[in-house]
């Protein structure tokens, strides 16, 4: 889909007809937005602008020259944008091309809140967007504001996670999965904020942008640096929470091992007694220990003696552990 923003009648007009390229010049167009464009639409824009649009592979490259570069006829910038997916988000690259005449061309494969907000600003105050340079900077400003919202959202999720862990006595797999998901989201966010920083640095070094844009760029650089610091803090806090969660898991496992160890030690003397008296030797004097009542009933004293020894040793072991405060 192609959307052309025209400067006509002292206002901005949207149009989606590529045939306008045959009738209009550079001075009539402010912005050409391509959303999942067809080959025909791409060719129409390339012929009109006399440029070659970026391929998907070129847009996704991470080299500095792929993020911002200048040619004789245009400025090319590629940046990553977020698409929310529930509690997380995915990254989609967007390509921007600015012609020397001040026409902005954007090529994207997904719908973004940033573009909707920029379009709203464009319609409300079109006089502030005299060229595509101003519109491009406005898109970056909206994008940075959205990044700030994401940083704040992740910070709130980290704070809620920390509170949940502090209020629980045990840690399950879901908590570890939440920590890993937040760590991954924070790393993605940091990478994309760095991406924004590289683009802004390239613009600051350029001499093609209007002079009234550079003061705004200084403020945007400060905002980006502040976001990087906040993202780093969230990442460090998540790292601390992960260490705390793993420590709690180790304590729980140690308690379980301690219980089994104590149980094994408590019953070890009783097991020794049972093993001795279970060897079936005829020479054992305890086999003959019996008591006969006047009515002729006999009681096996050796059996009771062995049971008593096992109970006594087990009770003594428990008392010893409690005396040493190991239980």
C-alpha cells in the first residue's frame, strides 16, 4: 500500500494513487509512505525519486553505514521499530530515504503507533513540517517517546516481579521464565535505543539538515542517553533478582537435602541394631531371652530389647541434633 502526503491548499492531503507521480513535482510532495508495497508501487517510487529502495537484507544489516549514510542524491537511514505482542514485542526494520529536495520516503512491513502519531501531528500542525527533514525528525521524536514508555513499562514489570519474589517463600519455574523474558525484552530495548543513538549521531554530523533541527537533535540525544541509563538499571536489577531467585532455589534444595540427610542419620543407629540382630546366628544369647508368666505365656525379651535399642538410639540422635541446633 502506498500513501502520498501532498502539500496543497496550505494543508496536507493524503492520496494513494501512484499516477500522481506523472502530474506532480518534488515541491508538491512531502512524504511517500510504503506499507508492504507491491513491486509496481516500488518501481513507481523509484522512477519518480530516481533512487533505488533498500532491499530487506540491506535494511536488516547492523553496520554503521547501513544505519545512516549519505549519497550524492539522498540520505538513507534504517532503524528498528517495535510491534507489541501481548506482554512482549518483536522488532521490525524500517527504511527511510530523504531526497535532496526534502521528500521523505519510508518503507515498512508492519503498522506502527509511531507512524499514526506522526501523521496525527502532521495533520494538526502542518506548518511545522515544511520539509521531509522535519517530518523525519518528528518520527524519531515520537519513536523516542514510545521507547520511554517501553522502558517505563519494563521498569514497572521488574518492580512487580521483585515484589512477588519478596512475598513468596518458594520459587517456581514460572518466575524464572518471567525473569528470562524480561531480560530478553530489556536487551532488545537497549539494542534499539543504541540504534536510535547511532542514527541521531549520523544526523548531527550531517550538514544537509535545516539549522532549526539541530537544537532538537541535542535534546533527543540527551533523552536517548537517559533511556540507555534507565534500561541499564532495569537490566542490572533483573540480574540481581535472578541471582536472588537462584539463591532461594538453592536454599530450598538444601533444606530438602538436609531433611533427607537428617532422616538417614536418625535411622542409621536403628538400622545398625536391626542389621546385627537380623544375621540369624544361633549363638545369639538374646534369642533365649524370654520371660514366662505363671499362666505359661512367654514374652520374647530379646525382641523387645532390640526394639528398645532402636527407639533409644533414634531418640538419642534426635536429641543430639536439637542440642546442636541442627534441627
